């Protein structure tokens, strides 16, 4: 015989705090950009797969878009190819593109799918090529080091930007109870394969689905204000001001820009949260204060 465990009052409080959100989120589409530490740390990977499965079972429609930069670099290096970047963008020649597609669409995508499935979710892996999900075209980067320097146009190779999203395949899978997991690779007008930034892909897919949330899992707490304090909630206009005032800098800038585009075209909120924290997704979605920075219109 075992004695009955007594769950604390705290546990009940937590569940009760979550109830209005569970009700509100029922049927809502949530696009999650999965990357960074949460994708490599064993424990965090398990937590993420559990969180996504839980979301599906309580009636949300999670869609996962993943990155995989470190995993691509590993394979490139094993092949004796040195990864090269300009402005954070991978220089993608034909051989590199093959590796990107194999690693993202094969290894990385399937390992996420398998992990979610092991926790009882039914995940299906896609790349942007499947069902014509992502149409892309070649991206050119304009680099200007100072105001009087002539702009330099950089050709990153097979790096694309999204021109069209056909979300039908995602809708079909979601409606049938599956969890779509998307590798950020798209097709060009002439059938080329393009490597596309996963933050951008997540934003475009969230827009096409009119998602209730686009959640960026990052390695930082969120947006910090001028004195380094976490900003819990920020409106589009305030975020633009922080970019102009150089308070938001570096890798956070493109994320915020994608977030602004998303909230500008129908996505309700874009939380940017720290994927290094265990169960970050649940804490953001089902508590009143959340744990990161939510960007709103
Ligand atoms: N859980 C609520 C939601 O997802 C509130 C989250 C608030 N988050 C924040 N970073 N201020 O809508």
C-alpha cells in the first residue's frame, strides 16, 4: 500500500491561473520558432517536446519552425568545408545548400519529429517544398559600412526570401490532429532550392495562418530597456523607437522587425522568450505575467 501524496495548494493555484488561458487559446494557432540552446540541450529538448505535445492535447494548434545552424556547421566541418557568414547570413553555394537541405530537412527535422512523437504528439516533418508551402526568391544583401562609403551588394548564394506562403498543407495536418514541424527551405521560381532564415519563415507562416501567437524561443530573456531590465510588454511604436535609439541592437533587430511585420498583419502577439528556461513556452502562455517580452500592435 502507498500513502496518498498530497499535492500542494500551490499546484492548484498554478492550474487555476492557467484555466482562463486554456479556455482562451482553444483552437488557436501558435507558431513556435525553435532554435538556440533549447534545441541542443538534452533536458530542454525533452521539455520542449512535452510542451508542444501538451499544447496540442489541450486544444491549441502548434506549428514548429526550426533552425539548425550549429548542426549544419558540424556537418560542413566534418566534410572539410569552412562555414562562412556575412551579416549573420550563411554564404550558401550549391554544395553548402545540399548540406543545409540534408541536415535541416533530414536529420534535424526528423529528430524533432521523433522527440515529439515519443511524448505522444503526432508530429509530421515538412520542408517549405512540401505542398508548395514556401515560395522564395534570391536575396541580395546591401552592405554600407559608413554613410559616404559606396553601398556594396553581397551575393550570399542560395539564400532566399519568402515571396509566397501556401499554408494549406499546415492547415490540413493541424485539422487532422498532427503537429507540423517545418524546415526553413523553400523553392524558387525556376525550381531552385533556397536556404531561408528560420525567424523569417516563422513570421511569414504565422502571418499566412493569422496565428494567435508567434513565439520566438531564443537564448536571451527578451527585450531589455536602457538600464538592462526586461521589458515585459512592448507596442510596435515603442519597439521602433528602441531600435532607432540603439537600445535594441544586434541579432534582436531582425527578430523585432519580423515581429512588427507579424503584428502589423494580424498576428495577435509575438512573445520573445528565453528557451534556456525549462518549460518556457508553458510559462509564457499560461501565466499572467509570462516570462519574456511580448510584442503587440
Ligand atoms: N499568458 C498570457 C498570454 O499569453 C500573458 C502573457 C504575458 N506575457 C508577457 N511577456 N508580458 O497572453
